[in-house]
């Protein structure tokens, strides 16, 4: 009787690394890195476009993106094997 290869339920290292970098990109894109205008209050990213002045928004978006990308890649990898 053949034994089936045991599949790991843990994500691979490359999946975790890809998810981390996707979250990092979102964090950098949304982080308020420069000047504030007062009427109305507006902050700008390091690339010069308007972003929310609350830094927690960029951290939350980065974490959510990393989690979502990691989940999608992990599910896709599990389906292939």
C-alpha cells in the first residue's frame, strides 16, 4: 500500500516573504512622510501625493495587505499540491 506524501499545512518561506514585501510596499505608499497643509489638513507621501495624516492607517493597510496576500498565496499553493 502506498503512503501518500504528507502535505505541510504551514506556508512556505517564499510565501511569507512575498506577503511581507507586499505589505511593506503598501506601508511605504501610504505612510505620511512629508508636510501638512492646514486647510484642510492633508499629509503627503514620500512620492508627493495626498495620504491620510494618521499613520495607523498605513500600518493597518500594510498588515491587511500582507495577511491577504499571504492567505491567497498559501491557498493557491495548497491547491496545487
